[in-house]
C-alpha cells in the first residue's frame, strides 16, 4: 500500500518529470559514454560504474573503447588482456561478466531491445538490464540503484529501516516504476541517478539547489540527511601476512589465483605467508597497508623474505606461484593495491 506522500508524488508525476528533465538538460555531466552514445558504450559504462566512482571510471572507459570499440572486438580479446585493462577498477568479476556478455551479444543478429531480453544474457542483473534497455532503446523500465533509493526515500520521507541496499531497492521499485517517464525513460533514469550523485548526497545534500525540492517531503520536514535508514553493518576485520621474495635477478615471487577463487581468478598478488613461504623468526613487516572491500577491512603486513635455495625448492611444487622478472611486471595482471605496494617496495 502506497503512503500518502507516495500518492501525492505520483499525482504530480508530470510536473516532477518536467522539473527533473529541465535540470538534467542544463546540468548533466559531460561523460564520454554520453558523447555519440551506442549500445556498446552504454553496456561498458554500466559495468564499469557499478561500485566504482565515475571520476575513476572515465580514463578506463576511454582506453577500453579505444582498444575494443564494439562487442565483436571485445569478444575476440584474450581474458588476460581484459583483466589487465580492468586493473585498478576492482571487483574483477565485472570484467569477466562483461567479456562473457560481449561474446554472447556478438553471436546474436542484434542486441535485445528490452530489459526482459537483456536479463536473460549472462552476467546481467535487473539493474543493468533496465539501465541498458531504457538508455539505449527507450524501454520504459525504472532503474533503481543506491542513488535512486536515496532520492525516492527522501521524496516520500520513507523512514523505514532497511536491512541492506537490496532490501531498499525492492521496497522503492514499485514507486520508481510508477514515476518513470514513459516517453523518455532513458533520460529520466539518468537524471534520477545524476541527481543522487551530484545533489542529493548521502551526507549534506544540497537541498537548496535541488530541482525537485518542492516535491520532497523529507526536505520539508528537515529529515533529508537522515534518510534512507539502514541497519548498521558490522565490519569484518582480517589480517594477512604476505611474503615479498626477490631473487638475485630482481625477479619477484607472485601468486596467480586460479578459477577456484571467484573474485581473484586470473589476478596476481604478493603471496600470503605460510606453508612453503615461512617468515623468519621475530620478523618485522616492511610495509603495512589497509584496504577495504564492502564491509571487510584488511590489514596487510608485507615481510621481506630471502630467496634461498631451500625456499626455491619449496615453492617449486606450488603451481600457483611464479617468478616475474622486472621487465615482465608491467604485463602481469596485478590487483590494484598490490601493484601500488610493489611500486613502493621496489
């Protein structure tokens, strides 16, 4: 059952859409995938912008489409090259899913034109399907991401406490579907996401500059910054000891993860200590760094370990470990943090 605030918003949908479109036409960001747009550019940008800030994505996107300008060229690419081009964006499963999707689309006479068609393809979820179909083909479906959840929750002053973002998306989707512009759904969806990204900030929203301020129940009640509400997430803390081994030639011992690692398959990192890689007694880490992935916080202690003959014999039996000469490091697909840390250490 819709709240009174939601019913009021729907009743004023035409005015809301007009205000939003006028603002978006005048203030939208100039992004490379909006210049001479194509289905392929929309797909690549949607995959890259999931869980990564737009400012970080832009140079990656430009290099990507210069190297692989369409589905066919990306489909023919080697997976190692794809992962290497993605290095630094994180969440590498996105690169694999995008690569698999390109192979599937390249075999089709033409891409699907609806969200229902896109969601049937490998690696495409509900959000991505709706974004591609609405932006590239004007399919009148709603796109709901974290930005849209925040905008809609504030518009109707929804004070429910959500378990997580998935629960929030499910809760606001009916209203998002009711509000989407049936004539210009792609522009509407982009405008809603743009509003959340550039005005309706999670903290300190710029309510005075908001083009739909008069439609926002939370702003009128002074509650905008408090919404949406989520249950607190407990941070999982982990500590990892790693062994930096460099031989007399300057070659670095690295671990390449296999297909049994769903998030790191095909990537390389400084290997974790243990087993064949024993740390010396009373060792002191040469470098201590922290990184976070979702709600997991990692402290990584990197120790320098001598490349003895005994160590060489021990690691020879581990097929995941290999030596990378200095000239080879640039071509190795390292996780972003580990390339940075190796640069500091070497």
